[in-house]
C-alpha cells in the first residue's frame, strides 16, 4: 500500500512518537516519585513537630503545677521554718485619720 520509502518514514515517525511517549511516561513517573517522597518527608516532619509541641505542652503543664505548689501557703510556711525568720505575734495596724491616702 505504501511505497517502501514512505513506509520507512512512517515507521520512523511512529518509533520516534513511541519513544517520546515512553520518555514522557518515564519523566512523569520520576516526577511522581519525587512528589510522593516530598509529601512523605513533610508528613514525617509534621509528625516530629507535633511530638515536640506535645512534649513542650506537657513540660509547661508540669512547670505550672510546680509553680502552683510552690506558691501555696503550706509550702511557703514550710520554707519559712527552715529560714532564720521570727514569727510575729502581736500585729498593730495603723489607722489613718483621713479616709483617703492619695488624692485624685
């Protein structure tokens, strides 16, 4: 049906087209692998950051509990017994003659 020269050119174009399709598919596959790898690395980093945030949150809660316990009256009184302080027995309050201390 085709002349031999035309048939050769047709086959040459078809093989070039096939090669371009195969190269395009290979390039697409490589780009897909890079995208999947990048997404998995970002997911791993996000997981590590979430673990770190949770660890810091727990440390913060522990520090808040420690601070609250150290600000409690029993803790302060127990610390005062170890220091050279003297407790006050008779407290006298000074009353001001004027009801206001500072004027506006």
